C-alpha cells in the first residue's frame, strides 16, 4: 500500500463531496468499508480509496425520506 492509495476521513469527505461529519456518519454504517489502519489510540482511521470509491458507486446517493409502508 502506498500513501496515495489511503484516505483519512477528511479525504473521504472530499472524495464523496460531503462534510466531514457526513463522512463520519457514512463510516459508522455497517456497509461502509472497514478501515485498513487505526492509529493514535483509535482517533485516526484510514481507508483504501478504491474501497471507498466502490462503496460510493454501489450505495450513493442514499435514498431520502421515510421508507414506504409495507402493504397490509
């Protein structure tokens, strides 16, 4: 792995065109890629750019609004 292949939360936000807080919310989702490294006592996480890009392509944009009610 080279540094160019890695992304911090700041870089993830820039890649996805969202705020850092939104990127953090995405990172908390169970379907978001796991970080490849966690350092500084867990405060800093880094992801593979390719993994984040693949996730974004498959998942984004997220659906908005409430889910439809199931037909009874």
